[in-house]
C-alpha cells in the first residue's frame, strides 16, 4: 500500500459522506465524443450548463444541511471557479476502484454521493452526469478539497488525472473548490455571460432560502469614482419563494396584498408553493423539481392545478357567487392572473417529455394536490375578503374566456380551409414540406413587398404585418383573437390553440413552417415591434419557442462603399473598421449608407444580407429561464415605467440590437 493510500485510509471519519458513499455506474468514454448527449449542445447553453453542474453539487450539499455559501468567479481567460463551504468531496480510498474517492468522482460518469440515499436524500444536476462530465469537457480542471484538516488537490487534462491526489497544506475549514477551463476544441462558444449566470444564481437563491450565492466577473473593470471595480452580484433570500413570486409580479397590479404560501411535507415529499393573484389576463406558473426548472410541467403541476381548481370551486359554490353564471367555469378561469412558483423535492425523480424536463412520478401529483387543498382551504376561510376578490376575478375570467372562444373558433375555422383560407397578404412558398419551409413576419407593407421580390419562392413565405401588433401583455383574451395581424399569424402558421381541458393549449401538428423568422427594421421602432411579436409568441405560443422554431433576422445597419468595393456592417465597430480599412483613415472617398429600414434596401440587397441561408445570420429565440423571461416581458410591456427605465439603463451596453 502506498504512502498516499495509507494517508487517505487514515483520513476516513465517522461522517456518513465517505468513499463508501460513492457508487460507480459507468465510465466516461463517450462524453468527449458525443458531448451534446450529456449537456444538450456545445453552444452557449451547453457551455453554461457546465457551471450549473458544478454549482448543483454545492447545492446538493446545502440540501443535505452542510453548506450555506457558494461563490462563482469568471476569470479573465473565461475559466470558472466554483467554491463552497460544504463537507468537501471525499478523498479517502475507494476499495472497489482502488483509488481516491475524489478521483472517482472527477473521472467516472455517474459516480457520486447523490446515488447513495444515505448521503443525499435529493439532488439536482443534469440527469446525474455531474462534475465528471464537466471534467471530460474541460481542457484543464483543478480540484481542491478542504477536509479532515487538510487541503487535497488533483489536476486533470481533458478528464485525465495529471497526478495522484495529494495533500498540499492544512486548513481549519471544509469545502470544495473547482477551477475549470472549457475545451475550445469542443465548444462553439467559449465566453460566459454574466447575465445568464446571474439569472440562474438568483433563481437558486430563491429556491433555496438561506444560502448566499456570489458571482464575480474578473474580465472587465467597471468605471467608478475610485477607478473601477469588478462586476459582482450577491444573491440571498430569507423568505425564498415568497420573495420570488413578488419579484415576478412587481410590475403587475396586485389583486391580493400578500402571497399565499404553502410549505409542508406530504407522503415524504417536501412541497413549497407561493402564489399571488394580479389583475392581468395571463397565467404564469413556474415549476421546479430539486431546483430543476420543469418547463414541460408534469405530475407536480397537474397536482397543483387539480388542488387549486377543486378548492376554489368548492369555496365559490359554497359562497353562492356562481349562481347567476350561465355557463360552467373551468380550470383556466381559476388561473387567470395567477403567478405561482411550485418547488418539490423528490428522492428519485423520473423525467420525460421533449426535453426531459417533465416530471413523471405519479405519487407526486397526490402530494401536491393534498398540500394545496389543505392550505388553500384554510386560507380562504380565514381571509374572506381576499377569497371574494379571487372568485370575482374567476367569474370575469370565465366571461372573457367565453367571448374569446368565439373569436378563437372563428380564426381556426379559417385554418381548416385550404388555400383561400390563408391571409390575403401571405405570399406562400411552393414547397409543402414544413421541415424545409420558412416564413418571414415582416414589418410593414413596403418591406414586405421588397422581401417578396427578393425571396427564394420555393421555401420562403412572406407575411407583411402592418404597424405595431397588439400588446398582448395588457389585452383581454378576446381582443387578441379579434386583432387582424394576430389572426393572420395564427392562420398562416396553421396552428390551433385551445382544448376542452386547456383553452391555451397549443397544437403544432399542422405547423406549416419550421422556421418562423421575425424581420424588422434595425432601429428602435423595429426593436419595439420585434419585442411585441416575441411577447405574443411567448404568451400564446411558448411551445413553438421551446421546440426551436422562432428566429430573428439581422439586417445590416450600414453599407460602406469605395469604388467597386462594398461591405455591409451590422455594428458601429464594424463600420469604423470598414472605413479604416477601405479609406485608410480618410472618409472623403468612402461612401456610407445608413439603412434606417428594410425598405431602403432593394430586393437583391435584402436577399444577400438578411434572407440568403448561406450568408445570413439568424438568432434563435430560446428561453434559458422561464421565470426570468416572464419577469422581463411583464416589465418591458407593462404600464410601470421606472422598472423599464432601470432595466434599459442597466443593460444599455448589452442592448446593441444588431449584434
């Protein structure tokens, strides 16, 4: 036995989290060959998922009651540091693997304490692939463990250890520190976004009250009176979901003063829920399992809806307030104007659905249903004024839904018709295969005419939109389906919305184009119109976004000319560079054309810069965090001006709409 093995064996403690806690399920071989199978993709989303995987290990320590401080640092070279004050990854000798438990955790896929129920009752993370997946996809990774009064370390290159675990010092605290550099040969994007990471840490702070999470960016000093400081945010929530739901609703007019809060354990499943009613017409429910955002819902969401509907319906019937209503109320009516966060902790979650973010555990439905029924029933009895206000809102929602159904059915009757049922303004493509077909939603008839001339008729369709479409954030449901431009979008796309059970359910089976592209002017008005259209899709066709069908076109801002040379520019930096290179610093002989709108380009230019699949740049619209998207759309499109001004001022440096 080597000296290190003896040292590691001696380092065992009576703590239940030791080498025996680490169970090995399979090896690491396939991760580098097929990274997308393990982290989703190798673009920005997959890159940031590496950070989440490491953070999730620290959160698991917190859920087990051993960590209350997590720090994340973005280094100058875009490497990441994640450190916590948990127990530290076990370093003692692993009998089965014949090496340190730290090396096992860092180099073997599906190896970790989260597979041992005695170490972790619940755990997050992306399907359990854990930090070994991060190691495999990093060009270099260092692990430091503070445990047993000593500091242990091991370094890795592309997942392979560079040396055995060794002791490098003594310490009086515990915790783990991971430093990793994503492998540039694997990732198409290697620059981390401070905004994306801060959004996730903020979410984790609300979902795990009492944990302090810090994010620091060492890449760029921000100017201040003292010369500058690095961007830093600290997230901490004392009241968890109560504060989360209030944040999401801060720009909406509240219907009841305080959130309704539920925290209990049913059938060994911890259930935590915060909900609040507002005067809006949208339903905003966000569900989580072990801190994972279940964007496709699942059994916990079904249990919440069932408990909410049954309890409110029983109260409304008992109060006699529904006596004069001439038609039935349904589940949708109870959820209009509702903002809710549902968080459950499940020992062995089973995920299914399109993106493996739908909870399938059937027992959880009953747990959440019971929790909602019990707590909400007590709340309604103890707060009769609020209860009456909520039921009145439900009655108004039922009346509005009744009116909206007629408008929606009118739109959808057009959809089932052939050719003649399509909008008159639509210039359809000749190809009938949705997989290769795309439609451009174009701002204005003039630009629409140019796009029709410049398009590839075989697979590109054009639908001109007149002016600014309806702001759906503030409109009653029946007004949305009455709006001519929105009716044209529904009809052109061929989608249907609404079922007997769910009036907002979207059916994409007959979607006529798999690329839906918003194409607006590259100016402030164009950006506003684009945001209005995206708000419509987010509120009424979110599934279309989740399935990757929505895009934004990027027309150029400038055309720089000198003689026969010409160059299109999308940013101010590109414009200055083009002038410098083409004019050798002298503007006199360089022509600059500023495109204020799509209509200023001829058909050939629009095709060449914005519509030609071989040359154009399309930005795919994705939802990293549904809760954050909900908050931002509500704030940008609502009536409350100060938060919107603050958001624009804060994000001005990121707000280059041409990037």
